[in-house]
């Protein structure tokens, strides 16, 4: 699907991400985890061409993303940031409609086919009843779903999410991640997301990429990655790892800081 090849990102002569490589297969959910300031969000932004990288490449189906224009990239992937803002008077349906513009020429208006896709995206995200409300009036979970609906209307192959549960309470975190998994399972949408919560990453991911100080520590399945040794090395925390009989995903119980 897409491949990150030896990407390095520099800011004011300082390396933020160094020689970073990993790949994502079609239909996977991949989470990027690591301590604060480790370069997770920076890496995701570079993949989406939101910021430049000075070495390496990002390939999508074998094509270097740097050889594509902005609209071509937008038809393949969509990134949502930690906190997205819309004008106070923008309605949900207007926001979702913006997802169609990568598929239009600058002078073209949305047609019936576009609006069918917009209404489909609203239905998929369970927002049809909210379509005429302003985005500003929604709860945190509803607002996040509205932005995901806009991404769906864009019809990308890959959805990039930068800490999609930040600023949300526990119930809304669950709501958003369940929606992400529903889209992945029902539509085969590939998802790459930055997460802080280790248990959320373990439960919702097919594969996990671990970042520390701008470098890849390891990548693999939750069972391969979520070990006591790795958590101690990366997070400086002792932990218990529990395996439930009805789940193939480890649960992490953090115990104490390593001194």
C-alpha cells in the first residue's frame, strides 16, 4: 500500500526524525506510539506532505508522493489533526461537502453524485440527523465524527489520524475508535494513527510502530510489541502484561516509574 523509506526530518538544523522506515499493507490499522516529543506527529505530517523531509521517500502503490500534485495526494490519503476547527457558522453537511473538492476542478460545483457521497458519509458516521447543525454546536465526539465524515467523502484509500482521541472523554474516545474500526472492517480502509494510550493501540491495531527520540525502536503486532522490556525501555515504566482468553490482544497495566 504505502512505504516510508529512510525518511529524515530536520528543523533548524536539528534532526527530529532520523532514517525512519516502515510499511503499511492495504486494509491494516497501524498505530504509531511513543513518548511525548518523540516525533510521532511530525512523522505523520511528513507522510501526508504537510511538512517537508530532507531525506528518504514516501511511496504509495510504488509511486513517490513527491511526484504527485496536491489533488492527487488528496484522492489517496486524508489526514486529520489533533484538533480541527471549522467556522462557527459552518454546518455539518457543508463541512462534509468539502471532502469532494479534491475530485473537482476549481470552477466545478458539486453535482448529484457528489451529494450522494456526502449523504453516504453522513450515514456511515451516524450523523444524518445532525447534518443541519453547526459543527461548533456538536460535542467533542460528534465533532470528531463530522471531520471523519469529511475524510470519507474525500474517498481516500488511507486515513491518517493524529491523536484522534485527544481532548475527548472516555466514552467519546471509545465512540471514535469504534467508528475507525467499523470503517476499516466494512470498507477495507487503511488507517494509520498516532495514539498515546497503549491499551487503545493494542486493542485496535493490526500492527504498531514504536518511536523514541525520532528513531524507530521496533514494529510488529501488539503481541510482539507490547512487552515489559519494551515499555520499560521506551516509557521508563514497569508494567504487567495480561492476556485475555477471549482476545488476542495484550492489556497493559502500568505499575511504577523506573528510577
